[in-house]
């Protein structure tokens, strides 16, 4: 059933609340699959600085499918090794966790800031993205959902994707719980240009002093450096820069221009259900709106992109070809998204939690945790639609949905 536009409502198949990486990628995939979409974002324009910094192997494959990877590759920096330095001396270098990755074409991180990704996705969507539109009201009906923004824009859609970030108003509207742990850790993050006599090469470097690794240096596009710094006591840019200098001693470091400084407090939470009405509704969460965790391991943006991929094909199947689905199949197909992605989110939270707690241990242990989990298969959920058969399997090869035509 199509929803009808009225004199004051725009009508689309899927309305997306939130134009971060998750909402934009979901919008782009749905648009490519022939679903009418609109993306509503509260901020005035696409992100300009900071936040996520790396595309993992799987995200690069998803972007390849969406035909946008070729635009990003020349802009980013490939990175597949990490080193540890302790008390001013080189200790170890490893790349086993990348070269041993299975089922991937790109065995490296592509270091590239979130603003570049958002800008590209937004430009691909063109006038389907509306900035300065904060969603303030949502009304879910049996056959449609109405949303209203702060500017008075009204959109009626068959489904809504809530990709409005960690403080999601959509999630609050759904009334699902968002519980978890908060390990009382605040990190400083800097995007900065430095002048140094440290032997620079494009790899992730973890610095250790007295068997604690509290500074990580991530190489970035344009010669930019991303630093993560864990401090005791007050967290300020000045103290973070002092800590970086101390960890890189005996090498000289001058901070030339800091483009972005921020802090983030680690929280580990997963929404109790990703779909409204206990799994039977029309509002579906994705990305940070559905799960948050430490940024260690670089999984925030990447997990949101995988959510968008897992959701878009299912929503397109439901919106585009409802007659080919048995009456209850649409609900089951969407429910399989909740089962698949909620399980993955919990796995990501667990890995990021282990990484963030390893930080105050030796760098070798930290890298060991990355290595152990980089090849684990919890991210490898599989699903496909073929010849009218809708079958999804989880990583244990158990069928989580098997919906065949009558
Ligand atoms: C300070 C900070 C630093 C970070 N650093 C890193 C990092 O170093 N590495 C890393 O991997 N990840 C990092 N992250 C996490 C990463 O940025 C997120 O995981 C990623 O952005 C998730 O994408 P998303 O699209 O799900 O949500 P978001 O990017 O949060 O996008 C949500 C969007 O929804 C919009 N929105 C919110 N409410 C409404 C509303 N009511 N109506 C309409 N629009 C709305 C917002 O404007 C925003 O554009 C950081 C996050 C923060 C906040």
C-alpha cells in the first residue's frame, strides 16, 4: 500500500530521521533500490570536522557495492599495520590481524574523516536530504507514520528509520530501554597537524609508559594526525598535548594547528529492541541510535554503515514488492534485522569494552585483543534474497528467517 500525500504532508516510502553516516547511507541504498526517501537532519549542514576516522574492510565493501568507494579511495590513507612504542623505544610491529582477515577484499583500514564520508553521501542524495529539520513529533499508525519537524515540515511514510544518534529522540518516542555500563573513562581526541622528528609512517602507533598505553596516534588524510589520549584528572586540550609529548619522548613534537578537539565519555549500551511495538511496528533504529560503545577499535561509524546495509535491502523488499511476500513475511523479514543487528551490536560492544579496558594495560595486550577479535566471525551475518525466497542466516548458519512464497 502506498501512503498518500495530503495538502500538508509530503509522502515517501521511507523517512529517515538523522543525516549522519547511518541515515545517509540507508537513504542512498534505498534510493538506489527504487524506494522514495527523504532524510531529515537537525544540523544546519553536513558535518565539517572530527568524529569517526576509519573505514574498516567491510564498510569499504559496502561502499563498493554502492559505487562510492572509488571516490573515497584517492582521498584516504590505507593502513594495515600497528606498532607499539614503550618508554621511548620501538617495541613491536604487527599486521597479522589484517592479513589474516577472511572474506574481505580490502585488508586494511581506509583512514578518512567522517565529514568526508557525510559530504559524499549527502551530495549523492542531493535534494533528498533536508538540513535544519529537527524532528519534534512522531505519530505511528497501522499503515503509516507521520513526522513533523521544528520548521513545520510534515512527512508521511510507510516506515521511519531512526538514525538520529546516541541521544535519539526516535528511540525515546518508541519507549525502548537503552541500558548498559559506563566505565567512567573520558578520552581526549585531537585532529591536529604536528611537526616532529619521529620516523613517521602510515600506521597506528600505541605509546606506552610504565606498562600503561594511554596515547594512540592514527595517521590520517591530508597529513593530519588523530590522537586519542586517556588522562587522569582534568581533561583539557593542553594536558592532552603535554601527555602526547611525554609519550613521544625522546622525539620532538610541535603542535602546529589543531583542527578539532573533543572529549568523549565511554558508554556501552544497546537498545532493547530495534523495532517499535516490540518488533511489529514501522519505526526502526539504526546506528548510534540503536547502540553506543567506546570508539576503541573504530567501530561506531562502521557498525552504523553495516546496520544501514542490513536494513535497506529488507525495507526495499517490503516497500517495493509487498505482493511477492506472504502476508506475515514483511514483519518477519524486518524482525530478522533486529535479531541480526542487535546480536552484532552486542558483539561490538563486548569487543570495544575489552579494548578500552586493555588501554591501561600493556600496548601488546591491547593489540592482542584487536587481533583476537578482528578475525572473529560475529560480524559475518549473512542474508540474501534469491528467486523470491527470503532466507537469512546468522553467523552460526542457523536460519533466522525462511520465508518462501506460497
Ligand atoms: C565527540 C565524538 C567523537 C567521536 N569520535 C569517534 C572516533 O574517533 N572514532 C569512531 O569510530 N567514532 C567516533 N565517534 C562515533 C561516531 O561518530 C558515530 O558512531 C557515528 O557518527 C554514528 O553515526 P550515526 O549516523 O548512527 O549517528 P550520528 O553521526 O550521531 O548522526 C545522527 C544525526 O541525527 C541528527 N539528529 C539528531 N536528532 C535529530 C532530530 N530530532 N531530528 C533530526 N535529526 C536529528 C544529528 O544532527 C546527526 O546528524 C565519535 C562520536 C562523538 C560524538
